[in-house]
């Protein structure tokens, strides 16, 4: 072991999840922790996604930490520079900088069952930790499709999450692949500048108008002087979204009205019946993430923008060939093809108590206990783990719930005392997932007639939370010790001790 550094908690990632965890640890009086970040600055999603038009699609006053309100959000849906600056500000204000280790990609971590600690290899050296909090993000590693001929494409190629700002798109023939949340922000932002923009669409998204506007000086003044106005605004934004949840999770038939509104939004800008037909989804609204934009359809109606209603199948030199045979010449290809979500890359780098990686453990689908812990991986938890995603509200609400769980987990370890670990019982994990999947059966994500990135290779929805954020808050308020085994070191050997009065095994 030599002189390897040891910390109580190693947090991985410095996006909203990792920085939020760091703030919470300090508030719990824990200062013996590090935040390991692979990049050279903090910010996660909001550092990596700097494409033209990048902005949040949940209003800023809700898409921010409750403990770090920002009366000065510039827009109702603020852009990436403002959100990134906010996260930098959080790192400064809460004294997180001394804990953050940049350029420290975690390459591997192994559970040392003899010492009840994690051995962590990073790009900057090795360390050990009692507890690992993995906040590597659900939308952090870009996914590039394997397209025959792509490697030989003579033009420029990049992913929306790794925008090449040195490449000038002005006057170029650009192909945009994909019609997800990033693509619909990029298309209107670049359409006026490029010579020709061809959008490759496998499935049309449902798009609702986005009521984005500058937040006036008077509003900001009011929010600064009278903080309850800011809190009321946040409360209202939250409440409206909570009320929408039951239509998504229990009564998808109620979504017909929203479909009519979305169709009216489309018809306002798209006058060509053929284009309108290509843009009209054939699945229930909400099945895929509902996208918000008031500029997308007007951009598609521009004379220099074409829609190919078919996926990109092959590239021959400069020519992009769609599955329906359409051929398009391009100078640059921008992939808006999403991220590795259901195959979380960090899972390949975590080796648990049984010597297996988390990826191997999850080979039939991700599952965790309360979105946080996994059987066989003691003292390891993830922020935004399986089934914690949202279709309609702010992920920061879910992150903060998970931080409550993390804080209680650490409290419980302290109360237990000594070298000790908590290991999620398989029966508790199974029970939680059965409940989640049973609730999932009625949701629009499973019944709406689409395939989406919410579903894994087996067609199981392992990403979305099938309830309100309030319900998740309640479920993660504290750690139920009966769902865990307590592992202690006795005479230099780890020994498993049944925890709590209740017996999760029996209840399963
Ligand atoms: C373009 C875009 C727009 C979005 N808009 C919204 C929105 O409006 N509302 C909403 O609720 N959600 C939105 N999201 C989802 C968003 O990802 C979450 O809201 C939130 O930012 C996730 O925070 P995170 O800290 O979990 O992950 P991230 O922000 O992705 O941070 C993860 C961090 O972990 C680091 N990391 C990863 N692997 C390693 C490793 N092996 N070693 C060390 N460091 C590592 C990464 O470099 C990164 O800094 C959006 C996502 C994208 C991509």
C-alpha cells in the first residue's frame, strides 16, 4: 500500500452531481474527500456541451441547486455559458476548489475486501477511499454510430458534445445526424450561416414551443431583494411539472391534448404538406423526451435546409447515403446521436466484492437500490443511477434527493463505527426494481409505441423514474438499514453481520 493517500470519500465527476455531493459532504462536516475529474475544469455536461444554441430545457430557476439560488439567471432557459459559470461559482462559493483534482480520470477501482476500502487508479496516481460516490453523469460519454465509410469521409466530423469551435461552418454543406434535444437546438443556431443543412431524421420528435425570454432587470432585482419571490417562482415551476407526471406514468391517453398543441405548433411554421407528414410523429407524445423549441420548425422551413426522413446508412467519399437511398454531399458531419446511457462507461471500471465488474453485473440491464447502490459493490454509490432520470422536470431535484441518501449513508457508517461497509442486499435490490418495473408497465415510455434511449438493449426501461420527484425524495430521505448487510473487519477478516431489526431477505 506504501504511502498511498487515503480519503473518507472519493467523488468522481464535477458536474451538478459531483459538485452537489461535495457541497453536501462539507455541510455534513466531512472535509476528508476528493472530487476526481477527468477534464481540466469543473462543469460536466455544461463544460462539454458548448454547441451553438446549447441551453437548458427546464427553466433555470428550477434547473439549479435549491441551496445555491441564483437571482441573476439571464434568461428563463439560460444558455450553456451561464450554466457553466453558475457551476464555477458554486465551486468557488462553497470552498470546493481544494478538494477538486482535475485531469484525474478514474481508470479503475477495486473493492479491497480485506481492508474494506476502494483502491482507485487515476490518471494522476493512486489513492484509496472508504466510500466512492460516482457522479460520472448519464449523458457524459458521446455515442458515435458505426457507419460504413465514416473513417474515409474527407470532411470534418464531430459530435455535438465535442463541438470543434476552430472549424468554421459558414458557407459549408453540413449534415446533422439525429433529431434529439441537442440537434433541435443546433439546427436553428447554424442554419442561417451554413450553405446547406441536411438533417437526417430516423424518427421525428414531438416539439413544443419554448417560452424563452430574457429575465428583466426588475425581476432580478425583485428576486435579489425579496428572496421569497424567487422561491415562489421555483415552487410554481416545480408544482406544474409534478402535476404533469400522472399523465406520463398512469394515464398516457390524457396526453392527446398536448399532441394537438404540438401539431398546431408544427403547422404554424411548416406549410409544405410533404414536410409536415415527415415531421409528424406516429407515437404518443412523451414516449421519447418532449423537446422544446420555438425555432426548430421555422428553421426547417428555410430554403437552405433539407430533411431526410431516414437514418444515415453509409458514406461514400463526400456522399452520405440514407437508408431510403437518398444521397447528400457534405463538407461536415455533426453527430447529435446521444450518449452511452444504459451502458454507463464507468461500470467497466468498477470491480466489486466478487471480482466482477459492475458492467458484467449489469449485463442483463442496470439495476440498483433506490437509484444509488448495487449488490456486490459495498460502499459504492452512484448519483443519477438507474431509474432516476426524468421526462419532464429538473434533474437537480433528483440529484438533491440522492445527496440526502448519500448523507444518511455516511451518517449510518459513522454511527456503526470502525472499519465498516454497507452492502446492498440482492433481495432488496430485486424488490426495489420489481416495484419500479411494475409501475413502468403503464407509463408512456413503455406503452407509447416508440424506441428511445430510455430503453436498454433488452427493451427494459432502466433510466427513467416512474413517479413524481416528491415521491423519489421520500424514498431516498434515509437509508433503511434492513436493506443492507453490515460488513465489519473482525480479526483481520471481513465478517458479514445482518443489519437492522427488519429482515429484507424475508420480505423479498
Ligand atoms: C446538452 C444537454 C442539455 C441538458 N439539459 C438538461 C435540462 O435542461 N434539464 C435537466 O434536468 N437535465 C438536462 N440535461 C441532463 C444533464 O446531464 C443533467 O441535468 C446533469 O447536468 C448531470 O450532471 P452529472 O453531474 O450527473 O453529470 P455530468 O454533468 O455529465 O458530469 C459528469 C462528470 O464526470 C466526469 N467523468 C466521467 N467519467 C469520469 C472518470 N472515469 N473519471 C473522472 N471523471 C469522469 C465528466 O468529465 C463530467 O465532468 C442535459 C444534458 C445535456 C447533454
